[in-house]
């Protein structure tokens, strides 16, 4: 038996993998770092911290480092052990990064291959974590790649937090894919209890002619479904793959008890009873999964924190934490929100804010984005900030509150914040840009009386939608319209000063009015006769509701 008493760097010792170890190895929670252990001796290949384990118990061990293999000849590659016979892993962590190409048949974060037979029929993992990433490419065989191993018996309170990218070999003669990639186990007979996959599981596929980018469907969040029937109790697949767990959740290929998958990653077509969004997974409680650790900003985790160092656990928590700006982990500072919307993208996204975000500078909106709130939320101008958002050409900004919780856009207190003339709180002034405000309160746009210094200013063939919004206490105009070609008003709106600047000609502006529109809107026309609303095209069949508009 071996007891580790301190962290160790195996690289200083020119580490040679331990072969045939059968005792109890207690790592004491310490970390051993080993890089590139692979070597051959007279045609025999060795790899891993352990090359082989035979009836061993490995506990309280953390193994870190990297392994890069680009040669053929090695059958198995593992972060901790190349291959094993009957073995137990308890309170262990793999942090080794594996980069493999060539003819390697089985690759696993913990163990490359389990030599299972009638005599050696048990490989168990208890309270174990994989943090190591695996990347496999350029294969010429049918590889089995997994965050832990291939062929284990059981996993209890285990976490895969490593991304796994495998490679499936496609035979060009029939186009069939072989090989399997999985978050936990590339086999199909294990039982899983209180386990979670946080990793992104994917495959690069190759034909016999080495043509890339062919797809394979043998990519699973947990394990394969080829023949046997794995079982899942109190498990979560929060990562991404072709299939959650072992394919179509809830069918006859496995047993599932109180287990869920992330429908944001997988969709909900497998079985809606098991599907939950990222936000819903973060809202689970002990009544759903007993003896798990909960925090609304991250996915639940098996309650095994006490078995690991704070540093290790923080790495797990970081992987489990929702991306910033999601409902469970909203933006809480202006800098976070401004940096996000400023980052260029053509993909439409939704982000969440919470609390009061004090805007200290203006930001451009370089991506189509919807801003929502998890509760009461305010964006407030402070200091020498000019305005909140400027929306460029062909970009869209939507700010969407709820009936219970309006999002407040506040120009600030003029006793502490200087007046800023000629700057609206929101400006959309380039062709094709659009702004939508729903369930918002726009107030204290203290910009004097200049038309440009409104709560919202729109020009240059843009579009504006206002739904269930209130404008109040704005010293200039509430909304200033110049060369905006599409204005939509719906729900209940309160706009004391809706200003149309000069320069319009007939049919240049379409005002889309909900026939059930309520509230009060005062229209100010620049250089037009009062009552000259026929100048504006109201759209097909549209009319102004009585009692809402005042000129």
C-alpha cells in the first residue's frame, strides 16, 4: 500500500508508469503532476500514472498534467491508468488533458480500458470528478472515447466537468460510423446514481480517405445504448451532445428515475417528462434531488464538496455556473451589459439583468439582443454618461419587462448628474436599426428641450415599437421621431410628448396602432398644422383609437 504525503511532480523523476499495481493507493488529497508518460520498451507500450491496475483501490488522489500521443501502437490511453482489472476509485480527480491521434482504440479521462471478464467484473467510481479535457483526431480505427472510461460497473456521486471531443471512423465502403464518444462511459452497462455531466461531448468524424466533417450519431452525454440497459437514478445531463444520457430518454434502452436533461442543449423531443431548461435545472431543490448542493446561479451538484480541496471544488463550480447574462446568473453591472451588447454578432440572443445598473458611459449595440430582467431592474445614468444605447444599422435592441416588474430607464438625478443636451437615453439613427420597448418606464431624461435629447430618438429609416410603456418626468420630449419609417404603439402607453420633427412627406411614416390601444399620447407636430395627421399613413385599416391621442 502507498500513502502520498505531499504534492509531487512526476516529471522531475522522468515518470515511468506503475505496472500491475494491486494495493491501496491513498493520495491524501494531494496532486501528482505527470506529462507525456507514454513510452515503449522492446515492443511493449506503457502509458498513464499507472499503466495497469489489478484489484487495486485508488482513493483521495488528484492527477494533473498533459498527455499528447501521435503514434500508433498503443491500444489504450487513460489520464490515470491505461488499463485495469477489478478496481475501485474513491474521492479521485483527473485533471490531465489528453490529446490523441493515431491508432488508439480506447481513451478515457480516468482509465483507457477495463479488461472485463468473468473473473474481473467490477470497476466502480465513487465521489469522483473528471476535469480533464480529451481531444481525439486523425484516427484509423473505431475508437471509444469517454470522460471516465469504457465498461465500468457503477458511478455514484460522480461529476464529468471535462469537454470530450472524440473521433469516429467512417468506413468509406458503406459510410457506417463506428466508435463511441460519451461524457462518462463509452460502454452501455453501467449504473449511475447522483451523477451529473457538465461537459460538451462531440465528435470529429473521418472517412477511410481522411475526409473530415462527417457526422456520427454515437455521441452521448452519459453512456452508450448499444446492447445492455444502463440505469440512471437522480442524474442530470446539463452538458451537450447528440443525445442526452443514452439516447431517447425514457425509452426501453435504459431505466430512468428522477433524472433530467438540459432542453436548451438537446431540445425537448426525447421525452418532455425529463426535459428542463438551464434555468429550470438551476431551480431544482431537495424535493427533486435529495442530498445535492444547490445555488440558483449554477446547476445542482452532488454533495461531495467536503472530499476535495477548495481549489478543486471551485473549478467544478465554475463549470457548473451558468454563463453571465442568463436568467440564473444575470448581469448586475452596467459594464457587464455594455461589454456584451458591444461585442459584434449576427445571432439573436436574450440576456437578463437584475438590480440597478449604473451607466457610466454610452455603448453601441452591435448585436441583435433582447434585454429582460429577473425581477425589478433599473438602468440609471450617472456621472458624465451621455446616453445608454446607440443602435447601428441593421441591429435591433429589445428591452422587455413584465407587467409585474417594469424595467426602468432612468436619466438620473440632475442635482448630482449634469444635464446632457442633444443626447437621448436610447438612439436608433442608422438605416435598418430597430428598438422595441415593452413594459418599460422611461423617466428623468433631463436633456433640456432639444429634440435630440429625448428619452428615445429615432431617424434614418428605422423602426420603433412601444408596448405597455410609460414615459414620465422627461424635461425634453419623450420620443422624438425624424425620418423613422415605422412606429408601432400597442397595449397601454403613456407618452406626454411624442414629437414628429420636420421633413416628412406623405407615406414616409407608417404608424401601426393597436385597435385596443389605451393610455394617453400627446403628439407634437413640427411645422405642420394641428389636425394634419392624414399626412401620416396609418397602415391598412388602421385608425386612431378615440380618446388616446391629443394634438
